[in-house]
C-alpha cells in the first residue's frame, strides 16, 4: 500500500494487482454531519444515506424495507425468530412496549392488509381520529368505535358513543345465534340479578307470538298469544277483592274471587276458610271426597301415609282390588270388588281369607247369637280354631245350647260344637291343646264307654311298637334311614329328634329266653339266645320337644 501523488489516492496491491484502496472516483466527497454514508448509484463515490445518528437517536428519513428477515427493536431473543418479514418491539422495562404512530393531520392509524401479490383483496384498519379510536374493515370509517368514556359502539356508519361504560349497537346482537333476526337474539337461558324492564308503548304494535310489553294507556302488561294481543293479567282495571287466604280463579275471561280453595299459610282448605289440618276438605251441602285417578289401565292410584319410621300405602291396584299395606312389607289388607277381604292374602276367595293366626278376646256372634257359625260343606276341613266354648258349625244351619248340632247337610267328619261337646275332626296344626282329661268315647251295643289317655311325664314324645321274627342267626337289624316311606318305623323316625342315643327300647321275647339290643348310628340290632318272636316298644323325643317344657308360665 502507498499514496499515489499523481492521483491523490491510496493504492493497495490485492489479488495480484494494484487498485484504489478507497473507491474508484476522484475521492471522498463532502458529507452531512451525523448521516451515515453509502455508495452512490454507480458505486464509485460515498454519499449521504437517509439514516442519521446523533449518538442518542437514529432517524430514517424515508422508506425502509426489511426483506428476507425480521426487524427487532430492543431484543432478538423473542417470539418471531421462526418468522420472516416480521416486526418485534421489546422494552427493557416490563409493560413499556408500544408503537407510536403520529400524523400532522390529526389521524393516526394502522392498516392490516392481505398480500395483494397472492390475490388478497381484504384489509382492515385501526385508527384514532379526534380523540376516538375506530376499527374498520375495507373502509376508512370504522364500524367499531371506542371513546375516552369507555363507550363501545358497533355501527357501520361510525356514529358517536357518549354514554359512559356503555355498549351501543346499531343493528342486531346474537348470543349463541350467528344469524340474529331481532335486535337481540339469545339461544339459551337468560338470567338477570336485577330488574328486567320491558318497553312501554301507548298502543299495540305489530305482534308476534310470545311478545310482551307495558301499555301506558291502559297501565297493563300486554301479551301476544294465539295471533292476537291480550291483557297478560285479567282484563279489568285491577284484581278482584276476596276473603283472606282465598285463591283467585280465572273464568277464561277475568280473575274472580269465588274459588273454594283457601291457604292460611300453614294449611290448605277446600270448601273451608279455616282449615285445621295441612289439608282440610269440607262440603256443607253434601258428601265430601278426594279423588286420585290415573291416566290409564294397569296404573295404580294411591295415598301414602308416612311418619318418621313407617309408610302406610292405600292404593287401588287395579282389576277391582284395593290394598292397605306397609311399605316395609310387614302386612297387608286387600279388599276386592267381588266382596272378598284378604288379610295377608292378596287373592281372597271367600268373604274373609286370613293367612296367619286369628286371636279373639271376645265372643264371635252371628245374628246376635253367641258363638261362631261355620259352614262345613262336604269335602272341606275345618282347621285352626281356638275356643273357650260356644263354637257352632253347621252346613246351612246354626245349633245353639246343649247337645250335638244335628244338621243333615254337614259332613260328620267335621267339627260340630255346642256347649262343651265336640264331635268330628279337629286340626290344631302346630298349636298346643291344653285340656284336663282326654276321653275317647266308644259306643258298643248301644252303650257308650270311656277310654282315657294316660298322662306322660317326660316331654312330648313319639313312639311305635311292633313284632320281629328272629331266625337261626339269632339277630335282627332295623335301619331307620332305610325304611319304606309311609311305614310305621319310617314315620316314627321322621317325626322324632332322630337322636339314636335318646331312643328308649323295651323288648319282650315270646319264648323262655333272653333278648337284648345294640344301637349303631341309625340302626337298632336285636339279639336273642334262641330263634323266636320278640315284640318291641320304641320312644324318642318328638322333633319339636324343646318347644314344650314341663313348666307352664301362663
């Protein structure tokens, strides 16, 4: 490198040849203070650029284009690094980022436009003019207007908005409705925590079903229903007078105070102004009643009475059947249309059908006469009757007083009772019969003879007896578990406690010799010292012996 005094330029030898070190023209021309230099259009001289820098502020005095990269102000470590031709502004102080646009004409704005080189034609604008901010679309006047009193106006004409903290819409609003047909269309429920004030008019406007307004001429709410305007409440000048607690009734034209329904705040009265129960029904001129009715066949209609612990149901089941029952299922009473009643029996076949025991502390009467009259048609058994005397049974007749009832159409197998005399069959089921003496009576050659049942101390027992033939093996085995169904030994075992250890055995040989036995599980083995006949008598506690102790408490 050297300085050429002929050309007044520095000369540099680079890439195998000499060349001017600075430019190729006549020299560095004069410049403007603080402006950055640039090569001129032919690349021979340095001239002023449009960018100036006074050490504290850089200024661009013309258009600036960023192509193929981004423009960052403040930092490059932010959100647009993956973009191209984007602008990012960041301040070193949190919350201080902003863009300031200023115009000498009093209008400031930002235009956001589609890429017209790719066919885009739409654009939007945000501008501030005379203290008002507008947002528009394809228009220099924005349809969305913000004012400095926090008023927002939506208006294609860009109208004013002066009411503080308000929303003004020149058009329609749709909430969950993208094609509103009215000033406000809401698709969904609407709620207000304060008053809802309807508009007031002096005359009916054009109506649509469901519309409502307040008429200032008649001082009434008007409703449009069924294609016509009508008063929402009554049609007169006010509500009619009535008694205290009386419920108003509408007669299809007006509200009238002539109903029979009263409410005193704690009870409801039907036909009475002073109900003394939660529901009180009164008819001073005839029968009073309550009807509960279903809408179709097969449905029950009922009343449910409930306290803190139980619920009693009274309901019509259908098919001519009425039930009274507990919800717990502990009992029921059924009344049927065929004049039958069932207690714990929902399908009674007689005037009274009872499933369970019947206990009476008084005397049953028929036609004012003491006693029970029981019809005993042939082929039906009379069972489960407890009596202290005076039971009368007959087929189509009633016998009272001493002697045996003599009814020709009463099957003699069944119980006939008059006074203290009983003839026939009496079934007590599992109940206990307490008597002084049991006296089976036998009639022989026209005379009656008594045969008494002996007492037994040792609980309720079952017993049987029989005779066995012992052969040359001098032993005979009885297996109670293998007896023929219905035989004496089978029935004896089935009705007993079936405990072989409690079995009492009495053996009597029919010969001059000895007989003895052995118990083994369910088997009884009888031995003898010679062949011959041995009779036996067996007793065991009955299967329910534990229920009948020797000591009677009552």
